[in-house]
């Protein structure tokens, strides 16, 4: 295949990431619910990479498993048995592409902010540039820790000097190497073979290829926005990058007509879909396959995981929902808890401290205060009173409680499943329902009340007498 047709990408991910101080390989640390390494891989595919090869080493098995689960055959792994530097890593990666003669993009596995546009722009420049190497560069006030871009008086790139190998004067240079390159395959193969570990870290530096390119046709620098180029070395940077990603996602939703009230404090994972005119308030977390419908309002502090919020629904503060569906125009919260398998229909109302699990609720049904509704099948226009509990578990098995259309469950009732309350039936407050209630019937199961006139005063006297006796 000719190189004008495409490119392949190497993602270097074999390093340990010592500064993370973690049992988990650095590139598997999650940002917004996805492993670090998935970000540069997705950007490479987004830019049109024909193949992506990840170089793995530290924690190779776990990293390889993650990649095959996520990408299947689309990503291959090349093992770097010993972490001898980024140059050695690139050599291992290229070993997995023996017949590729086009352009090879190389990025580091912690480049989570890199965009498809950055990579495709790099490739466009590389195609036009006659020399064998093109790289992104960026400028910041203090480039400590990064390799510096050394240029000659005419502004041509001469080499990259690693931070630890910099002279005092070179340290002042603010243009740095973000570690995003495109190289011609033949050049990469030959140049890597010439690398030596003559540097402060005794490693094979990929960055030494820049000086070699400068001498053989030129190294081309493409200045790019530093906000897409910061990597991750420690936990502090991990959190900052996650924050950067979250803000970027929030702004993208706003461009598409969603209000994200406080983009600094909303965490919306990349997989989440939000439709127009939805409003997401501060401190909301939307995770996984969550989908928020048109005009829906997700209020402060809600955590929604794999949850579908219908059009026009209102999710009041501090509601938590997992693997559930909230119907259109439904109103839930504050402090509702939907556990997996909850399906609320249209115009349902759930109030504070109502917990549901694997429960369906039909249109117009309500449970406005304090309830546990587990394994329920609730029809339409059912009213579930405060303090109702579905006793769904007998210690071994779970059982279903069915409330048919129009039924009414008085406050503080317990329904001992399996049990059915028929259509339009009433359950009086405080009833423990252990048998099915027929349609249109009323069930009442509580001790009859007895009033004893004047007994309150006598009771008080007795209690007072006991109190004085004790204090003597
Ligand atoms: C590297 C660059 C530096 C640049 C900086 C940008 C080199 C020599 N230096 O420095 O110029 O400014 O990134 O962030 O390339 N890796 C392997 N195998 C190895 C060593 C590293 O796969 O043997 C991988 C790591 O997993 C990591 C990436 O290469 O994803 C970069 O390695 P790292 O040690 O972080 O390089 P820096 O010192 O940050
Ligand atoms: Ca680094």
C-alpha cells in the first residue's frame, strides 16, 4: 500500500510509570471510566490509522487483555521484554509491522488529550514534508521534565535534548517535545539500529532520531496547542488530565445544545449521549451507557450509571441510578436510589428515599416517600404510600410483588412476596399483606384500636413517681 493512502500508529505503553506508585500498570489507570491507553488508540483510529500496534511490557498480560477486549483484532500488541527506552520500544513496535513501508505515527500511551485532528494534521504535514520525520511541538513557560526542541539560527530543528541531558542554557528553552511523531518506515528501521545509550539514563532514546532526521532531509516541527499534549506521570497529573477531558466533553455537549451548568464540576464520560435542551447541573456524574433525553433535567449531585433518562424527565438532586430506565416526563428524587433492572414508565413519581430494584412501574404510578420496592411489577396509576416495603427475600429466594393497575397501597404496609394486589384494590395503612388481594377488594390486617379515656394522665403520674423514686 502506498504511503499516500494511509498510516499506521505505534503507541508506546511498556513503561512501568514508576511515579504513579501503583500495582496497576500506568496505562490501565482509568480516566472518565476508560483506560488511559484507550485515548491515544481511539485518536489514532479517529485520524484514520489503518492499524494500531501497542508496545507492551510492564504488566503486558493485563494491558494485552484490556486491548483485546476493547478492540479485538483491530489492535495488535508487540512485546518489549525489557524497558530499555522509547527508541527500543519503537523498534519492538515496528517489528510487528515488517512489511509496512508508509508513514508510522508514534505516540506515547499516556497522551490522553491527543485528538484525532492533531494526528491527522501531523500526517498531512508528514506527507508533504520531504524529510523522514515530522513532529508536533509546543511551547510552555517552564518545560522542566520535557525534552527541549533545539533549533539552529535559521529555525530548523537540530535535535531534541532530554531534560536530564540539558545544559543550563538549554534548560531555558520553552519549546518542548510532546512525543508525537510521524516517520517514514524505512528511516525508522535504519535509524533505530544506530541508537546508543549514551545519555544520563543509559536508555535508547527515540528522540535521538530527530537529530538523525535533521541530517538526512530535515525534521519538520508542527506547532500545536499544548492543551492537547500534556501526558501523565503521576497521580496529580492523572487527576488534572481527567479534569481536562471532563471539561472538554462538557463544552462539546454545550456546543450541541445541552446546558452543563458547571463544566468544572460535571463528570460526563465519553460514552454518554445527551440530547438537546437537556440540563446537567453541578456535581453530576454520568457514566457508561447513560443516555439523557431531550429537555430532561438532571439536578445537582446525581450519579447515573448505564441509565436511560427519558425526554422531559426530572431527576432531582442526589439521585443514584444504575442500569435503569427513567421514563419520559417522570420525576424522581431527591435521594432516590434505582438499582439494576428498574424500569419506570411515563410520568412516574418517585420521591425521597425510595429504593427500587428490578421493578417495573407503569405510567402515572407514584411512590412519593420512603419505600423499598424490590422485584416489583407495578401497573399504571398505582399509588404506593409512605413506608411501603416489598418483602421480596425469604432468606433464600427472591419473589415478585405485583400491584395491578389502579391499586392503592396505604402507608406503612408490607407486602410479603410472592403476592398480588388486584386491579383497583385497596390495602389499608399498616397492613402486612401475605395473601393475594382480589380486584376491587380492600385488605386490612392490623390490630383493632382501643381508646381508654383518661388513661394518659394516670400513666404520666406513674412515670413521674418512678422518676422521683430513682433520683432519691
Ligand atoms: C519522553 C521523551 C521526551 C518528551 C516526553 C513527553 C524520550 C526519550 N523522551 O520523555 O522528549 O518530552 O516524553 O512526555 O522519548 N516507554 C516504553 N518503553 C520504554 C520506555 C518508555 O514503552 O522502554 C513508553 C512509556 O510507557 C511511556 C512513553 O514511552 O508511555 C514515554 O516514556 P517516559 O519514560 O514517560 O518518557 P519521558 O521521560 O516522559
Ligand atoms: Ca512521560
